């Protein structure tokens, strides 16, 4: 998958930068509070954090399931993201032996 940022300064869109570290479809994107960092969550089971101006990788956050949503703190470089986790019950023979439960996690730079 390729994530591209576009310029908004003119009447026509122009590609400013492209980020191609993700192989599977991107599910969620979020810019940090000052617009310098971009978090991209994908079906690669990871979140890629890139510097917007250069495209350079800042960090990679491993996930145990697809990230559904990523969101930055409004004034800090603190990223919240939501994934699924399997919740196991003791009885493997019941229909609900493995349920998916939402899980909110934090990552800070």
C-alpha cells in the first residue's frame, strides 16, 4: 500500500510525499498535533509512523491484530490505537470460547 500526502496550497492537488513501507491495505491515518508526524495503521499488523516532510521512518508499532483507529493526543506525541484481542474462556467446546474484544493501547515518542 502507498500512503501519499498532497499539497493544499493551490487549486490543484500535487503529491508532496509517498510512504510505501506497508504491504497490506491501510485502515487508518492520523497526523500529530503539529502536522510533522503521520501514523498509518494497516493490515500488516503494525502502525508506521513517518516524518511528513521527508517520509523517513520514525517508529514502527507492532500490533497483535489489525489497528482499527489511530489518534494522536492534541498537544503531545502520544498515540492511541484500537485493536482486537482474543479473550479465551476455559471451555473450548462452547460457541463463545474465543471472543474478540476491543483493546485501546498507547504509544509515546
